[in-house]
C-alpha cells in the first residue's frame, strides 16, 4: 500500500514538472531542485548535484535520467518507471496535440509572441539552475580549475566559431576528475605504506 502511494506520488510530481517546464532538461533543473530537494526533501542538495552530473554524462535526456534515478531511489524499478513516464507523458501529449493542428497553430501571431516569451523564460530557468549548482558546488582547487578551464574554452570556442560539442567538455572534465582522484588515492596508499 505504501509503495503504491509512493509510486503514484512520484508519477504525479514528475508529471507536474514535465507539464510546466519548457525548454528541455536544463530548464527543468530549477524545478527539479525546488520540488525534490526543497519541498519533498527526497534527496539532499549534494546528492542532487551528483544526480545532475551523472544524468548529464550518461546517454539520454537529463530530465529522463534524473527522473529515473529519483524514481529508483524512492521505489525501485516500479518507481523509476512511474517517474520516467510522468516526466515524459506531458511532452508527448502536448506534441501530439500540436501535431494535429500544427499548420493552423503556427499561423497565429499570438502563438509566435508566446514562443518568444517562452524562450526568454527558458534562458532564465537555465541560468538560475546553473547559478544554484555553482553555489552548491564544493569549492576546492580541482573543481574551480575545471570550471574555470571549461568556461574559458567555451567562451573562446564560441567567439572563434569552433564547433566543439558540450559533451566533450563533460567527458574531458570527468577524465581529469578521475585522474586527480586516482592520484589522490595512490598518494594516500603511499603514505599508509610508509607508516
């Protein structure tokens, strides 16, 4: 009984997030954090940041990966299925309905203005999520160096019109972090061996 209630709550919560978020997974991060960390308290802030990092670096949309993670954490396989379906279903329904009336829908001038307003809102949501994640990030030399390096490279590549996917930034940052972690572990073992 309790598990079915948890599964239903997962579905409804992520359905609501999926229904009221425009702009994809990154725009959804602010709502995910607000709902999962602040309101429901299903996960801690640090775990949310870890979840986002894993969801970004694994194949698939970040919102779906995050929903699957939180669903599995709360109610196992059934919970992950319910959460994933909840976050995907609103978009599917909206796109299906729009596809039925697409030509007539796009001809309305009011619709064009609405989409311009939504674009501005999406930029705000992504920026807001980025700033919250930056504030919650553990500030040590490695994380600051990786963040600074990625920002400098992204700005340089944008200004120089170099085509370099954000996925490569994620993979390179993960490789650097793994190397630093490995070196730290080896140093720790070396010090233990000396004692």
